[in-house]
């Protein structure tokens, strides 16, 4: 069954029905078959109304990873909730599909002992939504109570599969994003610009200058229509951040105690979702 946007859902699924479902449903979903194998956590999420998803969270270099230390939960949300829509930015263009109104939260307990270096990847697979060519479905993420942003770095069929990279944890939603690709790419460039500026002191003048030049080159190539070189520039940016982290030039660790900031992970995650959008443009998708 194809997904429906909330505007269409407002008549098919009235707000009072969502309110009743939310009132009668448990706060958290059932998490079935939770497993940790090597550097990967997996679970099946089940919610009322036949809503299901497989969640996989993978790491580059974790320690203290257990089925409890990741702090996974999920809940039904109302696609028309004004407070939630405000966190999405433009409710006319960025909406929660009524076929999967589920917010997943990953909030590791501070005493759970989870640490990781580099990136973590969050992947969702659900049969409640269906992938078609040109599908606007994307994976969005937000800090607790904050604005949601597109973090997608993969979408695929088999019903619907999506993945995003993070340097930290937060709330996650599958979103129907109807913005133009140009607008999405511009936003992702801006977010990386802002991240570089925010961490300029940690990066130091040399690395900050190198990464800024690479990002500017990618933007210039994209604006001139040269998607291939823009993608190559962003891949160089990602590699430069990774190399700098390996050399001890910037923090690349996340800890459950929240006493360090994973600068490298955040920058690399931003680069990977930008690369995804540039690849869509390169393939006219």
C-alpha cells in the first residue's frame, strides 16, 4: 500500500483516532529479538496497528555495547501534531507519512558504559512503507526536542529501507520530504559550513582551512552542474576528517557520559548525507 502524506491522511485518519490510539497504546514499542553481534545491534520494533520495523545500529569501534546500553525505544506519534510539525520546519513540504507514524529514540543511559569512535549507522527496514523510484521518503534525526534534519545516506527497496550516519544519538523519523533537491543540497552545505565554524577552535587553522576549501570546491562544482567532481570533493572531505581523527587532531569519540563531543563523527555524517543528495542529482533522481 503506497504511503499517504499527512494532508491526505487528515480526512482518512482523523486526529481523534490518533489521539485514541496514542492514549490506549503503551509508551514504548515492543522490542523483539534484540541482539548484539560484533559491532552491530539489531531488534524488531512492533507497535499497535501492525506497525513493524527492523532496526540495525552499526559501529566502527564500539565498547560496552549491549542490548541495554543503547537505550532504544519507539512510540506512535500523531502526524498532525503541531508541536512535532514545528520541529520538521516546513509542514507543507516535510511531513510524517501516515503509513509509519513512528518515532524511534536512541538515548543510551549515562551509566550504561557505551562508547564508540567514529561513525554509527542507523538503518530501518519496514514493510509498512514501499519504495518506488523517486520516492521522497528519507530518514530524519533530531536532538531531544530539537529540529529534525535529513541524515539519509541510503534508500532501497524491499518494501522500504533507509540508513543514516550519526556522530551522536537522538530521535529518528521516516519523513516524506517534498522539498526540491536543490534546496536539500543547499541546506546540507550550510549545515556543514556551520559545523566547521562551530568547531573551528578544535580543528585549528590549518585543518579548518583545508576542510573549508574542500567544501567550497564541492559547492562550486555542484553549482556549475559538475556533480561528479562535487561528489569527489565531499569524499575527500570525509577522508580528510577521518585521517585527522586517526592522527589525534580532533575528537572522534562519543561516550554515554556525554563529556566529550564527537566532532569527527558529526562532520563525516554531514558529508555522507550530502554525498547521498549529490548522487541523486548526478543520476537525475
